[in-house]
C-alpha cells in the first residue's frame, strides 16, 4: 500500500483496472498489479503521483514510449506498453505483466552466473539497447532493477528492459546532467563532460560484471568515490576527459573481454550495442529465426527507423 496515493488491493484505477497487489514503489509513485475487468487480463500499472515534477516526467516517458511503438517489443526485448489513462490527477501507464526483476532473480539464485547464462542475457540486452539507439533513444537507467525476467519458471533467462522514466532522445542529452542510478553512471557523466548513448553500454558492462562477480563493481557513495574506484580498477581516464571535466582488477573477467569493451573509459572507443551483437562471443548463434528461446537463441534482425 502507498499511503500518499491511497492505493490498496481491491481499489479500481480509472474505469476498469482493479488493484490485485503492489509490485513496487519509488519517488514517482507505485507499480500495481491490476486486472483489466474488460479483458480479464492482468497487467502492470505505473501510477505516477500528481505532483508537478512527477507529472512532467510521466509526460516525457509517454512521449518516449510513443516513439518506441515502431519497435517489435518481443523481438527487441523491451516491455510492451499498453497505453495510459488518468485516475483522478494521477497518470497511469499500463505495461505487460512480467515475472520479477533481474535483481530479485540474482538474489534468489544467490550465486555467480556462468558464461552460458551470461551469453543469452547479454545478447537480449544488447538487442534492446541497439533497438533503442537505432531510433535515437537512450535508456539512461540500465540496472538489474530495470531488467525483468519474463517467466523464471519456464524461461529463466528470457529478459526484457523496463522503466523508461529517465529515457530521452540522444539529441536531448545535456552536459552536466546527473541522470540514473549513481553506481551505474559512466565516468564522463560523473566528470560532467558531454555524453551520449554510450552511457548505456557502460551500465550494461557493469550489469554483466555484477552477474559474473556477484557484487556491484563500483559501490560508491559519492561521485568522488566512484571516480576513485574506477581509477583504482582501470587506471586514469583519458586526458581530454579529465581536462574537460569537473586495486581491484578485472582478473575474474579476463575470459569476458566483451565486458571490458563496454567498460572502456574512453566513450568514443566504447563498444556499441550493435557491435556487441556482431561480436564473435555470439558466433554459435546461427539461426535467423526471429523467435527467441532460452537455450536456442536466434539472431535478431533489428527494425530500421
């Protein structure tokens, strides 16, 4: 229950979304599991508070979601958006109902992920980012909490990217902005220099390292801590990054050079999502079928924009 929004099990949001439970809460409001009484289908409804800042953010998110409608959400591994409605002064955004976050799945497994498990997850997330970047959208908040396992009982390694509340067009990115969760922010953002969609690739590298190592790679409590950890681990950033901006090693990841390519300190040399998909790491994926199965992944042909 969220006291501020007064959402409880049994409440009806809008005209026909009956609340069956609360899936998550945040500064924006809550995500509720609801049953659509017209279709009898269970969905996830993101209920945004009616506050001015939150309301504006919800409008931005809907604009991004509309721009993403050209993508096939199953093929691109992105949560399906089903529209929006108003409940009093609150904007409610409806999505397909997925199983649990990758964060929750990691905690449930309580172990490191094998290379065999990392491969399909990385391929699906790289596909999601390549799809977004192909239409000029940057996610800006990639982390295990915003990656959902579709069905851990039947498809434990099938994932989809969610939460586009901070996503924005590449053309709308501004130097000096601090967007997303601190421990997944790229060094160029931490240093206040210009950045682009490659910040998503840095975050993807950290997510994959976290799956492989079992812990957050850079758990800093401040930007200073973050930069210090990065320098101790990977060395000093390029001079131009330092000039323009405000000794744990990766030995356990030596066999996953692809992750290191995502964590390149120089954003201009950081691997792109499409280059990840073309990497020899996925050479065993031969089928061109557009349907993805957990142990028989098919190569994805991206939808052009």
